[in-house]
C-alpha cells in the first residue's frame, strides 16, 4: 500500500512575467465595455485594492506578491522532496487547451511516457510575453509521465462506477495545459530540475465559460453575447471522484503526491464585482472550512455558488479535498495570500500522510 502526500498550490500565470507586468490582466479588464463605468474608478474600489494599486499600478505590491508566492512554492517543494514520491498525480483545469469544441469531458487522465511543453511560446494580443527566468520563447520543457499509474488510476475509477475519460496524447499546441506546466515551473522556480513522473488529471472547472471565454477574458470582448456553455462537473461529483481516487491510490504500490493546482476566486470570472476583483469573502469562508477540517462541506456547494464567487478553479481543490477526507488527512496552511489587484486569492496547503501510512520515511518533513 502506498503513502499519499496531499498538496494544494496555485498556477497563477502572473508569477511567470516580470513584476511590472503582473497587474496587466486588471489593466486589460478595465478596457472592456462590459465593466461598469463606476467600477473603473479606483476611488470606488475596496480600500485594500486601492492600497495594492497605489500610484504605480501595483508595481511595489507585485514584488511582495512574488516574494510570498516563491517562498511558499519553495516550502512545498522541500516537502515534496522529503516525501520522495514515485509519481505525482495533479488535478488541474483545462482552459480551452485540450478541451475544445469537439469534446469536453468532465474529467480526463493523460497516460503518456513523456510530455513536451513550450510554455513561453504562447502569445497574447500584445505579442510574446517576457518571463522572469529570461528563457527564450522556444524553450522546451520535458516532463516524464507514468503510464502504469495513469492506467491503474483510470481503471480503478471506472471500476468504482466513474466513467473516466483518458488520452494518450496532448492536443494543445504548447504542450501541457498551463495549469500543469505552470505548476511544474513554479515547483522548480530555482531551476534545479523536477525528477518526479507526472499524471495530469484534467478537470472541466470552467464549465459554462470554457468555450465562450476561450480560457481567459474573451467573454469580456468579442464573445460577450455568446450563450453560456454547458455546465461542468458539480462540486459533489468532484469530491466523490477525489474520494475514489484517494482510495485507489492508497491501495497502489506507489508513493503518490496528490496535488491540486488552482487559485481560488478569480476576478475575471466574478461578474458581481464587475470582473475587476475576486470574491475575497467567499474565499475566506472556504479557508475556514479547510482549516477546521470540514472538507465535506465543499461537497455540498452548488455550481451556482461556485460560479457566483468566481471559484470555478476551486473544483481542483474539491477533488483533492475528497481524497484527503477519505484518507483522514488534515490541512496545514503554508500561506494564504489575498489580492484584489492580482486576479485571485492563493492558498498553499500540505496534507501530511495519516499516522502509520505505509512507507512514510521517518525523516520526512512537512514543515
């Protein structure tokens, strides 16, 4: 029987770009005609948002935001290295990357021996973005896969009554969806290498926005009149999938790091704030549940609640919560980073293996 380490992180794309570009998403959002005029005036913003924005459009705040994010990723990476997993299974969303018009499954596991990605090759309306490492746009990152673990997990979920989609190839032109490759980049922020095989577990978090938003803020531009897409999996289904995945992996022969990668509420998904800042209050409510060991409450969230709060990507964490609930593992908060200017609230958490878990080395640390 394998030991399981649970980890919760973010894949916030703003960490890739230099500090002076970190607030660019808010700047672009403010250009949208769909943002109410009153919301564009900083005088009407929450005080914390005005302080972040300051007189430099968030430049000083960006440096502090980066410092905390990088420190949290380094702490998580130390715990991952101490645990020494045989495989990393990662719950991540797909924003119009592998899930497109021809097929959008609720979940999909990728069973591949190797995955090539070019994360810096993506272009925006303003051209190719710079990255803090100064690496060229054509840089290729190769991640090892673990087809045996992917096949085992897929089969186990099907046997548990979950109709699980799977794939043997990526279709995204840049390789892994950004949720996965960004997380690998950040877990290797110091560029020492990432030796652990990866099984990507895609979740259709975006549901009613997956096509019309084109993975970003297209719903605030050309597609503003498009009808909503069909819903993604409910929080209850995500939780139950996590329960089944956790139980299956605990019965496997491997030591598994089970990672959920996502920020929580996102500004560009939160219509009630005019899309300019996220729903910090709803995020605080979820944090209290996480800290209080009340993970099962996440199963009883509704899709309407999730979408109203702009918390679509939280569904990745709901999958992890199901697994941790089933295995009796409790969260230790590494850091909690609130932001109004930088799109989303970020949480970092560790779920150490339950006492007596098979194969847990005595020297392993979760600090």
